[in-house]
């Protein structure tokens, strides 16, 4: 079964609404994170992986499960949005997950799970770190 199929039929706007509502991220922070264009990049990468027959397209953007070429491609596309190195690491980790066990916003959304209180704290820390890196 393709675990990313439900997300593929949802526009980035639905995902953004979910992020604002379920993750309690203010619209101003969404703008500061440049989340809308970043999600467009991730969705593009997921759709490409799905078109190539990936069983789990989310793996193609995951920092821990994607192959080296896939990671580089995703990061190259994100870099075009003007992220600093620190911001790029944060946005990639926040959206696609981390090697430390954070599933990522995409995985939570696709699985239909709301972040728990610990995950919301993690999200807030990442958002603050991203904004602090912009100063």
C-alpha cells in the first residue's frame, strides 16, 4: 500500500491549514519559514517518487531514509528558496523528519495523526531556531 497516497490528492494549502491548526504554528511563522514554497518542493519530490513507483514516496525526502542523490536533489531545490545552511537543515528536518525519531510534519499529516504535546514542543523549538537563524 502507498502510504503517501492520501497526501498526494491534497493541495499544499490543505497541508498548510493542517500545520497551522494541528501544530499551532502562527500564519506569520508559516510565512517566515517560507513553508508554502518549501511544501511545494516536497510535494513535487513526492509526486516524482510516486511516478517512479516508490512504495513509500515519503522515504524519498526523509533525511534518514532517502538515498544520497534524492537527499541532494531535495536540498538543492530547497536551497533555491534562499534558505541559509542552518535554515535548510531545520526546514528539512521539520517537514520530512529526523534521524533522531521525529517523524516530520508530512508523515504526521499523511498518517492522519495530530502531534502530541512533546511533538508540538519540538515543532516550536524548530520554528524558533529557524527564526533566530534569520537574524
